[in-house]
């Protein structure tokens, strides 16, 4: 069995980008079990991103958000060269879309891609904090 990761399009709404390259029943059973396990972890731990990002790394991410992101989005995230990142400005924005913007960047604007520097879990944690307005 071989899994292939499919890069999402920036406007994509799909939540799963893994396609099975095998028709084996055992492979399907393993995938179903993994999805169930991830669902259980999310239910128990609140968010999968939070459980994958240590407290020390969360502190580093807040610093990164304040200083690196803040250089374009404003030190108080109220906007600047980039748009504001306050919860009221993000209303109606899909969390997956926001994650993709951070991951892949927006080449035609000044938004750089953060893939390779931040993991998907770290990006997801940042987006969750931005949407909740819980950046210390």
C-alpha cells in the first residue's frame, strides 16, 4: 500500500488530501482505524493542533506571529501592508483556506509561503488562535 499526499489548491475546501494507491481491504481498514484514532484524539485533547504543538513551541509561535507576521500585518495585528488578523476581520474565512494561505503564501501579494518553516500542525494552531482571538 502506498499513500500519496496531494497538495491542495488554495481555494480548495477538501479536508482530506490522501488518496489510496491500493485496493487492498487491509489498507482501507488501517485508514479507517487511523481516522477514528485522530477523531478520538481531537475529542479528548480539544484540538489536534494543540496536542501536537508543545507549550514551548506555542510560545515561539506567538513570538513569530507578533514580530514576523506583525511586520506586515501590524504589531497589534490591526493591519498594515497586509490585512488585519483580528477575529472580527476573519469572520467568514474558512480555517482551511487561512492555513493554505500561510502554508503556500500568495505570490501576487507580499505574503510569503511558510511551508518548510512551520509544520501543518503549527499553522493550524496559529489559525485557531487567530480565529479565537487568543493571542497573548
